[in-house]
C-alpha cells in the first residue's frame, strides 16, 4: 500500500510524531489529494482531545447539508488515529469557523421553544429524529431544568426526542409511560 491509504492503514506511525502529527498528516493528504482550498490548525485540548479548526474558501463544502462532510471527515480522521494508536483513547473534533457551536445553539433554541410548549400545554411534545450527537446536546440542556424530562424514542441511529413536563402525582407519570409504549407500537 502506498499513498494515502498506505499512510493511514499500512505501517503504524512512529510514536514520536504523536496523535497531533498523525492528524496533521492525514488531513494534509486529504486536502492535497482533494484539492480543497482549506487550511487547518491542529491543537491539543488535553491528553485525550485534539481540536482541529478548518478555514478556507471551501468551508461551505464542509458545512453544507448540515455538516455531513465535516462529520464524515471527523469520523474518518478519528478512526485512522485509533487504528494507528490503538492503545490510546483520543477524541478528534473537527470544526469549521464555529459551525458546530452555531449548530448546537440552534438545537438549544429549538429545545427551549419546545420545552415552553410542553410546559404551557402540560403535554408531551416531540423533537424531529436526530443523530446521537445532536440528541446528547438536547438531553444535556433539558436535564438542567427540573420541570421537564426528555427521552429518546424509536429504533436505529436516528431517534425522536420526547419532551414532557414532570407531573406531581404518580398517575400522570403512568399516563406518560403509556404514551411512550403506544408511540413505540406505531
């Protein structure tokens, strides 16, 4: 194996370059081979987290369609690092001009709106089907408010989120559980 695949999955890198060096090599090869007009900065947040900030004229390619290419690139780089350094547990996070932070803020704003509806009407509301990383943002945000609870509903990778107000008596909670059971049978 030669070229990019040989570097990624062939011989293991020397430990001297470290995980940051591996990430730089992988992204450098991807940018070069794809002819993207992108620059990136690799920095270590702590011993187990590497942050990569990407900038350039082709940023829109990475962030279009809800950042699917950015997510795919992050997964690829993360797996390549795991392959070359299996004894370490390193998280690699890629971001492009604050895209991830803006996307999380938009999710939180929508969760706040749905939480208000659930509290005003006293009924459950449902959030559209989301991938795990987005559901985690919403569940963590809603966990801070003791007036509501949230639960992932459905099967597979993408699941809906149910947001419901916490009732004072047990009968209401049983009714809420019935809604969950009926929802799963549809």
